[in-house]
C-alpha cells in the first residue's frame, strides 16, 4: 500500500508534528494544576494528566493512520475528516467530558487565564500560510483560517495578561475575545465547506491537503476542541457575573 502524505517539504511536516504537542501539553497542564488547586493528591492529578495524553495519542494516532491510508484525501461533501474525526470528538466532549465528575473539578478550579492559555496553540495557523506558500491551499482558506487563528492567539496573550493583573476590564475583554475566537473557527468551517463544495464540482484540489498526514490533525482536532473550549469559557464567564 502506498501511503498518502502531504505535498509540502518534509521539514514542514516534521515541524508541524512537533508543534502539535503544544495543545495536548497545555490541556494536560491545565487539568493537572486544577486538580492540585482542588486539594487533590499529586497522584490523582498525574493520573488525569496521563489519561489526557493517552486519549489524544490514541485519537491522533487513529487519524494519522486513516490519513496515510487515503481515507480523507478525496474531496467529499460533507468532508470525511469532519464526519469521522471532528464530529465524534465534539460529541465526546459534550456528551461525556462535560458531564464527567473529573472535568467538573477542572472547570471549577481552573482560572480563566489558564483556559484562555490553551488557545495559544492557535499559532499553528502559521501552517495555513506555509501550505499556501507551497501551493497546497487556496489563498482564501489560508488567510481566513491562518489569519484568524494567529489573531486569536495574539489577542489571547493580552487577555491572559489582564486577567492575571486583575484589570477592571479583564472580564469584558475576555467576553469580546471569546466571541472573536468563536466566530473565527465558525468562519473557517464554513469556508472549508464552501471551498470543498466548489472542489467537488470543478475537480480542483481545494482544501484536500488537510486530509493528508500530518495536516489532517488540524480539521480532526482543532474545530471540535476550539468550539468546546469557547463554550466552556462562556460558561465560566457567565458564572463571573
């Protein structure tokens, strides 16, 4: 069997794989610190952290295998990567994670600044532009997805700072940032679907590159995770009123 991999240079793919450790690390660290703040034992905190690493290793490993087999390579509507990767992950987040006792401990004890900090991984948006540079993504998608993610990550740094400094406008700014970040991911999803619909009709590549390994991790992981985090932050903000 011939594996389906990205068309960009190997060094870009390797750099992307390394960078994707960041969101998993941030999520695990937020969970661990929240458990310790809840006066749970270090053993319990370590166990939750390890479970998070294990879950994402299995999930991303599965997506990688399916990508290499070419399951997501073709332009289909709706995109297979969303049906097989993002949608099940989103349902898992909302139907299981959100109602679990251990997550409630994390949510109650994790400060807003830590939840916002996870969004720093959205600097991964630089890879949208790198793919565009090598001709593997259309300009519209690269600038919508990459630009929006990088802007959200940059604004997150400001939000984290004002929350930690307890500025008077910190909560209001976090509301605004959260709306911007949510609108960004929704616009990326809409743009991806519209471009894919056109690609199916015209036969152009569209955003098919994000169905190849390793970039398939972005549509499989990022939309569901980002949407869930924004909803969680909205809930946390609601409780601060």
